[in-house]
C-alpha cells in the first residue's frame, strides 16, 4: 500500500465531498473513502478505484451529511422573521384570513380561466416558427358605383404570378378545404378535407409525429390527424393504409403517408385530413386555373428573411399591371398582404377559410377578468386597513423598540404576499377543478399549460398582487404616530376610513355594473333567439340533399338536388307527424346565401340575395304574403318564371310602385314576373338588417341576368318539414328509415332550424356565459368583503351596542345602525353605476341591427338584487350583535 | 427520533460493532459484514446506520489517534453501550421465544 502512496483519488470528487459535507463528519468520511480507495487501487487498479471513489462520494451525499447553509444576512433573517410573524398574525385572525384567501382565490381562479380564453384568442396562429414572414393575400376590386368586392381568398393564378414576379417571395401556399365522401360502399362519410400546396408542412409549424415527415404530401398521399387516424384505423398502424376518396367523379385511393399531431385549439386551420393539391385539375376547373376573377383558395406567401413587407407590397401594382394588362384600369384591382397572426382578430378583412373572432369580445372578457381580480384585491385592502386600528398597539411597541418605517412596511407587505401566495395556490387548484365545467359552459377546449413560463408568471402575479393589495394598509399602519397610539387616541383613522369607504363603493360599483351588464346581455340574447324572425322556426327540421354523383356545373347540381328532394319528399308525405314539407337551397342559420349582382338599366349596380325553393316554401315556413299571391303548386308557369320578393327587395327595386306583374330592372334576365311580396323575414343574422331577397323556383332566368355571383354556403337543396311528433328520437328513426330506402349510399345529415339559429349566436352566448360566471363570482367576492367588514364594524362597535342596549334600544334599531353603515355606500355605488352601465352596454348593443333598449327594469333589478344580497350578508352578524348580553361587552375595559 | 426499534440492518451493524471491539470503525464494519455474511454494502450506508445507532444510544464513539494510512486522518471507533447490549439481548430473546413456539408440524413432516 505504501508504494502507491503518490497516487491520489480524483481531486474533483475529493473537493466536492469537502464542499458539501458537514465539517464534523468530514474527517471520518474522508478517511474511510480514502482508505477504501487505497485498498481498491492495490486490488483492481486505478480506473476502477477512481470510479468507486466517485460513487462513494456521491452516495455520501445525504441530507444528514450536507452542510446547512449558514449565510449570515440580516436581510434574509428579517424576511424569515417577517414571514413567521405574518403566519402567526394570519393564524390568529382566522375568519379574516379565510375570507381574504377565499376571495382572492375565487377571483384568481376566475381570472385564470378567463385569461386562458383570452390568451387563446390573442395567440391565434402566432406559434408558427416562420409566422413573422407568412402573409395572406387579399384583393379589393372596385369598379365604381358601389360595385366593390373585397375578399381574402384569391384567384388561382395569383400564387404562380407572385413567385414569378416578386423575387422576395420565397414560396407560396394555397390552402382550401372542401367536403368529400371518404370510404367505400355504404359507409361513406362526408368529411372536410383540406387540399394544400405540398410544402404546407414546411411553412406552417404543425408537427408530423409519425410516418414520412420530410415530404408527406405526394400526389396520392393523405396526412391524418391523430384523432382521425384513430377514427379510421383504431389501434392499427395508420401509416401506409389507404383511404378511398371521391373527388369530382373519380374514386381515388389515397395512402396515409404521415400522422400529424392534433392541431392546437389556437389555430384557424383546424385540419384533420390534408392532401396535396399538386394535381390542381383534380380539384379545380381547368378554366379556373387561369381566371383572375374567379376566387377560390386562400393564398399565403412566405417572404424571404429580412424582407420588409412594404417593399413587397410596393411591387404589387406593377405585377397586377403585368399579369392583367388592359383588363382593369388603374386602382380597380388592388392586392395586399395581411399578417398571419393578425387574421383572427381583424374584422376589417372579410373572413374566408380561417375564422375571424370579434376582438371586442376578447377585450370585454379581459376587462371582466381583471375587474374580478381587482375586486378580490380590494377586499384585502379594505379588511386589513380596517384591522389597522386593532393593531395600532403592536405598531406602537415595535416603534418604541426601534423599528424603522421601511421595516414595518416590509413586515406588512410580507403578510399580504403570504396571503396572496396561499390564495393563488388555492386559486390555481380551483381553476384546475373548474376547467371542465368552464369548458362545458363556454363551449371551449381550454387547457391549463404547466410550463416554467406559467409558473414564473404565477410567482410574478403573487408578488405583484401581494404588493399592490398590501401597499395601502402597510402605509397606514406604519404612518401611525407613536405618541397618539400610546396615548390611546385613534387619530389618522378618519382619512383611512374615507379611503376604505370609497374602495367599498368602488367594489360595489363593479358588482352592480357586472350584474346589470349581464342582465342586459342576457336580455339581448333572449331577444335574438326568441324574437319573431318572421318565419316558423320551432320544430322545423331540415335534411341535406345530394346532387347525383357525377353531376357537374352548379345549376345542374342544384337541379339534381331538387330532383332528389322530390323523391325524398314523396316518401316522407305518408308520415302523419310530418307537416309543411318543402325544399329550399339555403337554410336559416347559415350565412353566405347566393348573392347576385347586376347593372340595371341606368347603369346602377344592384345586388340581391337569391333563394331557390319549391312551391311550398312560404307556406311551409309560415311566411306572410303581404301583396300578390304565393306560388301555386299546380301552376306550371310558377315553376318557370314566377318570382316573389321580400318587402326590402320590393322597395329597393320598385320604390313605392306596386311590383306585382313587373320585371326586375336589369337587361339580361330571362322571362320572369313578380307575383307576390312577402313580409321581411330575418334570413341572416340579427346583426344586420334584412337585405333584398328574391324567392324563385327556377334559378335560370336569375342566373342569366346576373353578372356577379357569390355563394358562401352550400347551395345544394335541403328538404325541410315541421315535425309534429313529440319525441326527437322519433325524427331520427323516421328519417333514417326513409333515407336508407332512398339514398342507401349517402350519409344522412339533418338538423333543427332553431338549433342552427342558436349556433349562429354562439359567440354572443359564450361571452354572456363567461360574463355570467364572472358576475356570480364577483357577487361572491363582494359578499365576502361585506361579511368581513360587518364583522369588523360589529367588533369595533361592541361597546356602543352594549350601551345602546342598556339604554333600551331594540334589536331592530341596532340592526338599522349597522345597515346604515353600508346602505349609503350601496346607494352611491348604484347611482354611479347607472351611467357607466348605460354607456358601455349601448356600445355593445350598437353592434346589433335588431336590439333591445336598456330599460329601467335592468337597473331596478340589479339594484334590488345587490341590496338583497347585502342584507342577507350583513343580517346574520347584525342580529348576533344585537343579541349580545350588554354585560359581557361592558364589564371589562 | 424513530424510537428505539432495531431494524434488520441496524441489528447487523450493532452485532458487528460488538464483535469487532475495540477496532470497530466504518471500513472495518463494512469489511466484516462482507466477509462474514457476504453482503456487499456501501460505506455510506454503514455510516448512516452507525450514526442512527449512536443517536438511539446503542453505541458510543470516540475519535482514535492519528494514523499513518488514509492520509493521516483519524478514525472514529464505535463500541457497544450497555443499552445496546440489552437491545441485542432482547432481540435474541424475542426471536428464541417465537422460535420455540414453532410446532413441528409446520416443518412439513407428515
């Protein structure tokens, strides 16, 4: 052993041991491991001895061996002490602490949930790695005289033109989705499939998790989302399997080339099946490939790095001139770019494939969330300022012993930080618990992310909220004058009292505002859903028809749908519970009905909405005829050339003249004649006024005369009827039976009109629900606050109440005294809330063409409600206080 | 403190300390356990067991004199206390008491 004395164990391990080990154990431990090292060195050689030495050192790294951290810092020990004291104080005032923690926790949970939703909306498509460089094209055509077209989808030749003419464009991506039948034989499912440029996955950051991730979009390849891979192939390996898809007239075999992770909720693309559009003619009419006035896919461009968007946009007019030449005049055809991340919340651009949300709602919700949190913070501030009188002695003693003002402020801030810490932890727990309920209620798919960032954010929130809420009370406490405290007078209380009272008023104000606001929102929603839209919507069922496979051309496809509808209707007719049978090619609750534009005889551009129906449309939906007559099912002429206008169209085209028997003021319409006028019924959303509408059985004359068309919803006819049976399951059974025998190879797709209507106002309903939840929570928080204050007031007034009782005051009078404290504040808050609520809600309501007026009842209701809540919160303690035996409160001083 | 229960490994270490007297220190205990029982134990485990036994009062320890090996570092020698001896006796007795109650039949001799 002596021989190898010069060989030492690895230095780093030795030093590490010396670094962590408690000094009192170091010698024996070091001795033992060194001895073992020497033995092993002799036995096994250097390498193994070194390794085992390192291992031994690691194994000694145990809690009991580790040096305790003895940094001697006044700051740290004061902070520890502060927190210790804070914990004791909080533990002593259990009711107060519980009220504070629960109100901040509830407020925090509400804030977290709402901010998750807001964050989802604000981060829409902002996660793409190359997102900064991705833009979507928009086009504005303006031919004067109101003939304006603005769209964010684009003509097909735009993409190659951009790549050819603008060197800064790295690549372009065309994205479009459509519905195709997937599968074979009887089990075909109508699915939404996106057809995109093959480099889609290179440009947008959607993860491919299985299969070919380099080049997944070959001509016959399809990429499925995880969910769809499971839907179609279950547990089997989906990659490599084939799916039959009908595109146009062809049945094509697509091979699953890759699986992508399900798209996150904050993207507008929301694709489940993606195929390549490399073979453009498979998806588009060959003529459309070169047509500049036919819009189809959305075109995205990826700019090269370090290229400013302005320089690229500046080159667009030249490009338009080059590719369109003489077809348009200067300024008639304008192209532009919109940043990918801006699309979701920019209502200035018309939506196409990617959904556009209302940014106002996001801001409204963000404000509501913040308000609730603020209310919770106010609770703490008012309650602890109120407590300050009780703790004045403590401050006095501390000051006598030599505490500085700064130190006192820190001490009280530690209290509020500690409270906030517990509250935030509870709040996060609550948020986790309530998330499913919230998702259910609001129709969202939110998740709480657990990342380092969010934890850091929470710590930040704890410190910020803790400081904010604690700042005022700690100032008040540390400002108390030593002499006056010890002498026993309560000076300085008046100003603090004022501040506290105004905070209470502010808090009540927010509560009343939220209550009235959500009442108004609810009223507007009810109004929209229940208002007389001018047609029968209850119990109305619609069934999607199909064009015969292989029919091409829109008019033929619509006609084919009508033919199928006739067959289907004739079978349904025999069921007694089915009434008001009819057909129409657009259904209520969808927007984007066929729009036809034409230039009239004076050169004025005019537009109207066109719906193609059978003769039973107006009678089926119980739409009133105000002039002329309805279609007659037996008249052949009605089927060919009769049209019916709505009142808006009658006024638009004919002013005050009687329209019956007249023709539309355009040149090229086929033979047609107005036979009647129906009452305006609200066929689109109540956000907008009723537009001119023409109802026709034969679309051909109308299509002849129009020069511009836009159709943004499925124009294939739907059969509708009123279901008089009383079981919803009955409809399904009946329909399935009839459908099976009529169109065995197609999928049955049906729905209820009122359900569709409800979906149309989903956005409003969601905001209303979230705001409703926030209102309930704010009521809760305000009640906590009031409860705490009541306890406080009762405590400070124990003697007064005792003396009053001795002098013969009845419990009722004592309750009155306590109530008076708060009712003045409530009345004040109520009065201030009226103009604020009125102003804000007027702004919200101005979004709707058909809206309610804000009535007195709203304010009366919310005022009464808040008064009632206040009474019920206060009365328990008031009653208890008024029943205390005065002896108990007066015998000790 | 976990009370004065004697765990299996602790009992083993305690016995070894008794047997090695007066030369019982960390590495010696470890070697003895390896040689007598064939059980390979890390030195750190021995140390914690010894420290636990000491805090329970079963052993006491003293630092020895300077040594020539191990870089001149001293060793901590452990010896059994009367209380530790009693704990071993109790354990032994309990074991024997139960052992004697095992009826023959449970040896499977039928």
